[in-house]
């Protein structure tokens, strides 16, 4: 049994959320640069150039990429041969979030759903915890902005809707979202499982390297390519000002589902596709 000190977990979470909020991943930067070469609209190209300029300023000055520094979402994989000492895992993660949002001067956006009173430290975090083989702890920090999250949707389709029904729902969701999620966007799709599992699959899909085809299922890779082309044909464009680049990428994940159901979820991510990970 390997022991990991709770303070190390807290320090790691703190570091990940500060980095995620100030440094855009190289995969997203590369996707934005490719988008400039594809965008035919002059104002669309200007928007993309400003996004890249903003990312450079944030990185160099350790400043937030966006004023919305997100709800703290974490995907945590703990090895079955790991024991956290000096505190409980959830508590140490929450403390890391508190420290990140205080020390990194990040906006605290979490509030009571009914009174709207702010919790003042951006907790509680949303923690998805999985136990896996081994003696390591993997932490993925994902600050998720409210604007893109508000445009996300889930629907229980009938099995007869099939692949065409899935495509229709995704396109309707993106078209209805318009400029609200700050395009160019990354579209995560979850297919199958149950209602909540489809939503989780859609969010996990956003963690993949931006623009990479599905590594294991050619059907999903083809679906991603087709939908990305159809979404970009909508003409929403960068910042919703028109153009060819509405989506930087479409990523889909799938799980078996009940014979009576076809759950589908769409989780939209803005162009600030933030996430950082570490293995302890």
C-alpha cells in the first residue's frame, strides 16, 4: 500500500487550477492557428487572432484567460493500492480549489442555486472519482465556464431515432446556442449509458486532445468528422459574427445502453478549453 500525503494532493490541485486558468493548452493553440488558415471571413480571422493574443498575454502575465474562471470540475482516478494520509481525499481536493482561487486571484463563481449567495471560495467542487488498479493518483482539473455549460443539453431519444436522430439533436443544440458559448467551440458528445452517464461521457470527451479523432472506434471518428463539417456549415463563426469556423473540434464517446433508450448529451466548451492534469 502506497501512502500519499494529503498536503501533496492539495498542492497539486492548487497548481493545476491556476495553470489551467492562465495557460491554454498547446493542442487548443494549434487548433486556433489552423482555424485562422481555414476562416474566410476577415472579421472571423481577426477574432481568432485576438483569441491567440489574449492567450499569450495571459500566459506571460499569469493572468486568467477569461473573467469566468469556472466551476471547479475534477476527474480523479485513485489506484486501489493508494492510501491518503493526513486528511480525506475529498477534503484535500476542496482545499486545493480554495487555495487556487484565492492565491491565483481567480473569480469565485459558485453560489447557492436558490438564494444565489456566493460560497466565497469556489467550492464545493464537482469531483468525479474512479478507483483503478495501481498505486498512483491521477487528477484532471477542468474549470468549466457558465456560458458554454448553459448551452449544453441532454435528451432521451427513442432507439428508432438512430444515428440520424443523434446528428439532428447535436446540430439543433449548436445552432440554438449560436454565439452564447463564445465560439469557436469544442463539442463533446456522450451517447448511450443512462441519462447521467451520457452527460459524463460528453464532458469527458472534452478532455481529449483537441481535434484528435476517436482512437478506438472508427464509427465515432467518422461521426465526429461529419458533425464538425456540418456545424461549421451553419455559418455562426468566431464570436458568432459569421464565418466557416464555428467548431474547432467534435469529440464523441459512447457506452452501451438499455434496449428501450438512446440517451444523448451535448456538452459545449468555449474556445478557452481549459484542463490540466497530473499524476502523483
